[in-house]
């Protein structure tokens, strides 16, 4: 009888305890909405590039005499990279300069000698014509008076014709030797041709020296001294000094997070502890349909000395930053397909459904712009079986996750 009463008493106590626990509700683990600074980034992999690479070659055919710059050498603008044999070009230049001296001497001769002599000759011819004409008139008068024979008159007439011809010839010669005359024009034309020939010969001689078009670094060389260089052959590849850039392929899912002017941190794979600043200056206007990526270029204002072309770089682009934002663990936010996001909040001993609006988000934490306040306790979906309106008790507070939201680049 005592055992019977003991069993009944135990059952009553168990029912009382069960009823008390049921009244208190189910014990659940919760996460706390909190106020904190949140940064959202997009992580991608890229490479170091410099916008300009130049192929240095020869503009003429010849034999390579010297190749001065090797791979990795720094060169300045106009620095001689290579030279061709120039015996023929030097001889052609000497010949052209000799022709120039001859042309200059001819112009000087016309100015200082031929011109004055022709003018003096013209005056002499004109004087002779006057004398011949006077002689002819005298003999004609005497002939008509019967003192001279017909042959004497004919001789005087011939002398007059010769004097006239001499004047005509002297006039032509003097005109040709004057500043606007044909001989002077021809001499000046030949002088211009000689000067042009000298410039052509100098240019051909200068073309035997291959120079760097800009300051930069020699990447490769493609010839050796003694090689016969055909027209246009590339001798060296030059990486022109200029702005250092990073080009990265970012998954198109992150396109909405990218914009020009965003700051970034870059880390070389070869120097994982050496981070440096970069800035987005270009987001491609189209998506690569084959790879599903968007090309993004970043400018490196102060590149470290150890950076090299084509080096692999990891970049972390700051897509957004919010100060004193309301954040909650990302896995605490619920959203069905096509529906607005919502959370379950433990409030006054019951599970309350609450619609929220999301801001910055990442793998660890999400910003809540509307629907939660700092200190609200959110029941994550991992607490299976907790429904809206159900009585709950919050006995466990899950530790908060990291606040920096890294959005990974899926194209790796």
C-alpha cells in the first residue's frame, strides 16, 4: 500500500514538473542582434599588368653589330638598344656632304663671280654695239658719196649684226645670273636637293642605331650580334614605365556590388604578408559569356618594388561599409524562394515572426536596415521545430560571428 501511494505521488510530481516546463516553453539557442561597424568585400584573383608593351625592331635591313640591353635591364627614353653595321651609310653621308659643298660653291660662284662678270660683259657688248652702229653710219655716208666700195659697207653691216647678237647674248647671260635668273634658280634648286640628300643620309645612318621609344624594362631579346636583320624584325620587347594595374576576373554574381572608385587591398601570392592599396577604375560594360565573369581593373598608385609583370595577386575590394549598423549572423536570416526575408525573434517568451530588410551582407554577418534593434534575440533556423507563436525560453546565447563579410569570387 505504501508503494502504491509512493508511485502515485511520483507521477503527480512529474506531471507538475512537466506542466511547469510546458508553461515556460521550449529552450532554444539564440543569436543577438548587435550594433557594430560592418565592411563587405569582394575577393578575387588577378594579375599585375602595365598598359604598354612595345616591340622594338629595326626599320632597315642590316647586320646586327651590338645588342646592348638584356632581359631585366632598365633603359631610358632614347637610349641605344642595338646598332647595325653602318659602313655603307657613313660613306653615303660623306658623298652627300661633298655634293652639298659643291652646290654651295656653285651658288657662291654665281653671286660673287658669274653675276658681276656677266653684267660687265653686257655693258661691254652695248658699248661695242654703239661703236659698230656709228661705224656703219659713217661708212654708209662715205659709200653713198663714192669714197668706199660696196664690200666695205657690207663688212660694216656684218660688224653691226655681230654687235647686236653679242648684246642679245650678254643680256641673256646677265639675266640668267641675276638673283631671279634661271642659272641662279637652278643652282639654288640643286643646293636644296643636296641639303635634302644630306638629311636622308643622316637619317639612314641614325636608323642603324635602334633606340628605346620610352623608359622601361627589357622583357625579352630576340636576336644576337651577327644576325642578319630583315626589315621590321623585333629585336627586344620593352615594358614601358607607367601606371601599374591589376586586372581581375570577378564572378558576374557580384557585379551589383562593384563600382568605379572602390578601394581595395591587394596581396601578392608570392609575398603573402605584403599588402598594398589599390582602387577600382574600370568595370567592364559586358560579361564574358564563356566564363560568366566581369573584367575589373584596379589602379596601384604606389606599387611596391617587388611587383613584377604578370604576378598573381589576390584583391579584396571594399564593396560597402556601414558604421554602427544593426547586424546579425547571416544564417539567422530566413528567406523562402521569391519571398521577403524574415527572422524569428524570441520576445516575451514566444517566437515572433518579423519581416526585415537587408543591407550589406557576407559570409558571416548581415546588416539589418529595418525590423531589428540592438539586443533583439533571433532564433536561427538550426533550432528545428520552433514555429511562430510557440512559447520559448532563451537559455543559450550563441557567440557572434565575424563582422567582415567576404563575398568570395566563385571564378578561381
